[in-house]
């Protein structure tokens, strides 16, 4: 089953999300995309066409997310790949961090993965085939001041995905993470020259990565070429972190 047919991708309108969508679309996959606003959904339709599937959902709202997932699970029993890419930041030093900031980031970046995998996994199990790929972050391993909530959510994915990988390994389902370093997105574009120089000095390759660098490994992990890889966390960071 090397041909990829139907792919579920969250956070489809972001920088990395767009690159992932482009990669799969170029390989003639059918896309099931989520985004947080009608405006973004309309933009996605203009890019990928009306023969794909689009769902507006607030991933930070567990009830809204669950209702959406129930619909997707019933309508798309032939999903073969799940890419959990959506994420948010609500940065603050820990002693200033509001409970709402903590809760929103944990729900969006971590708990949503639990909900998505739990709801869609039965279809993968029935088909005895599937690839589940999550997007973590370099800071999930290194830590980062002012991002205790974000780092906790991204490092939490590691334990979640390893445990699920063990549970489903015998059912021909692979579960892996990709942890980007500094990737050229709207986030890095907002850095000033001094900040960019500081970060680049810590990257042996002396450049930021491109969203396509992440999309390429996500696609690889979704194919049968990666059939013997599971429970792993792939760091894509130009050598900034070697583990």
C-alpha cells in the first residue's frame, strides 16, 4: 500500500502546514484539512480546489474539536495518514503566566493530539494500516525561557507518541514525531537583525530551515519506505541540536 490516498492535516494554513499540504497534493493525495477560520478555509479551497475536504474547527476547544473529529471519523474511514501539525504559543515567564495561557497551549498542542489519535485510530486499526506523524519542536528537548507551556506541550508529545507507537506497532501503524529547529516562517521574519544573527550563530549550517525541509521528512514518514520506523523523534535543525 505504498500509494498514499487520504491524508488528515491540522494547521493547514500555517507556514509548515502549507508546505506539508503542497507536498502531499503534488503526490496526488486527497487532503482533509482543518483550519481555525472561514477566511483561511476559503484560502485553502482556492489553493487546493473543491475536490479536497475542509473543516473549520477550534482545536483549543475540546468539545468543538471532538464534534468535528466524530464527523471526520464517520465520513472518512479510509484515512491512511494523520499529520498533527497545528500549534500555538502564548509566551510568558512562569510567574506571570495566566492559567488561560497554560490551558490553551496544552489543549491545542498536546491534548488535541490525544483526541485526534483516539478518535481516528479505530479506522486505521480496521484497515490494519496507518501513519501518524506529529510536529514537536527543538525546544521540547532543550527547554526555552518564557515558553514553559509551549515546551511542556511539545515535550509531552514525545511520551504520548512513544506510548501509542508501542500500542499499535503490531497492527502495521507507525507513529513518529518531527521536531523542527528554526524554520523560515512568519515567526523568524519578525526577528530583528541582531536576533537573527544570534540564532544563526548557534546553527552549524548558518541558515534557517525551509518549511519544505519539514514537509519532506513528514512525507517520507508517511510512505512504506519508512515502514520499519516507529516511536522516533526526528530533529530537523541544521545541527543546532544533536541527540
